[in-house]
C-alpha cells in the first residue's frame, strides 16, 4: 500500500502535464494518511496524559467537612411531634408497623427525641402552663373589632399572597406558618378534603401547635393571627421532617358482623345500602363541612344510608368513614367501589331529636 502511494507521487512530480490536473502531490500527501488506522482528512488525535493517582499525602491534607454544632436539635415545644395532628387519633394504638421504629423521619441524629413509630415525644416533661403563659404573652391584648375587620379585609380574599392550602394539620406546616408570619400579621388557610369534616379539630390544633389565634372562620377558610408581640427572631424551634413516614397498621375498621347485628341482618343491611339512592355525592378535595349534619338528619328517617365517593379514592373513603364513625356517631358496614355504607346502630335517634329540640 505504501509503495503504490510513493509511486503515484513520484509520477506526478515527473509529469506535471498529466490528464488529471486536479490531483497533485500535495493533495495526495494530505489525503493519504501515513497512519494505518486514520481515515482521510482526519486530524491525528493527541495522546491523553494519564491522570496521576491521589497519594496518601493529598488525601490526608484534604479539608474535612465541618460538622454542624447545632445538631441534634432541641425543641421546648410541649407536645408530641407527629406527621399529622388533625388526622391521627392518639387514643387508637396501632397493631403493627410497616417500617422499623429506628427510622426517624427527622433523620439520624438530627433530633434529641426518639421516634416511637407514630410520634416523637419530648424526653423531659414540659410544663404546659409555661407554654400557655408564653402564648398569651405573644398574643398580647385582644384585638378590637376595628382591628379584626381590617385584618379580615386584608387577608380573606382569594388573591391573598399569604395563603396555605392544606389537607390536614401536618408538622412541617407549622414551619410554613411561622415563615409567613415573618412578613405578615396573619395567614390565610384554605382547608380541603377530609379534614373539613371536623373544622373544630383543625382550628384547635392550629391554635395549640402554632401559638396563634383564629380571628376569622367561614366554612373552610381560616385566618390565623400571630399576636401583637410576635418576634420572628424568637420563634420556637420546629425541626422539619425529611420524609413522610409510613402509616402504621391499625385495627380493621369494618367488622365481618357489626355489633348488635346477626350475620343475616348484616348482609341484608349491606344489600339495602348498596341499592338505596345516594344521600350525598362527594368530590375529591372537596369541602365536607355540612356532611356530618346531613348524615345525622338522614339517620332520623333512614336506618342505612349510602355516600357516593366516586373518584375520591379508597384511601380517602376510609378516612371519611373513620371520622363519621366518631362524629355522627355511626357504624361503617361496607366500603365497595368507592361507596360508603353507614348504619346508624341501635341508638334511639327519635329520643335524641327530642332532646335537641
């Protein structure tokens, strides 16, 4: 191959008047590469210099990362830290856990409290009266009617920038509230979904956990006031959860046979409820403020009712059933195809109606 190339170059040099004037010795020397693997017109690649391996001396002299001296965090808040305060009932103990208790959602070594699987209680007993006195000191003198009206007019509208949309009073939401309180006297809270079944519980947990005060409440809209003497620099320490913990395993909500019924009666109640017209049709992330009163009124005339929860999801259906069981009260006897069948139980609703009158 190389001998043929040299022969062509020498012939072109001796006979410049060749029948191929567009070819020259220069073009051939450039087009025909000397390397056996290089294609035509490709520049030769430069050899890369091998990287020097790191010696022990450079590794030893590398700067060490400084550890945060503030860890583990210490919080003087008197209540147990939970993922959700409004959607968790501490009175009901779980029967199992989906992950080991040593996996704290606050991260390893970031909090001075241990994780029990559902909450992080304080290591030392905290005086509740001290927390109440501190809250009253921050709130200061009560607001006048004119001051309340001014705050309500400023923050109650839909275009308010200081707004939080919630599906429950969660732990990290407390930190969001204090971040809003740095630049605003009040924060607008819009509640949606299952928590709106019990707005009294939502308001209680907001005031109890954040230290603020509800100054306005209309259906699912709340205004949470920070207080006259609130100082953002002296806000309480609220460690953040790094991930959502797995929900523990609780006892079964629907029994095979409801208390007070036989097997045949229980089966008849379920069939009657499935074929009865739906009392309400609930939507996903809707406002369920009036659902409890509607169910109570229906139980005065009907023994079994059905709630249509299409597109709500089975998870939210069960959460709705749990809340209605305690708030109405009643007994959920069936969850099927996003339908909730409720039985009023052996309670004398006519007598309750007379007492309410």
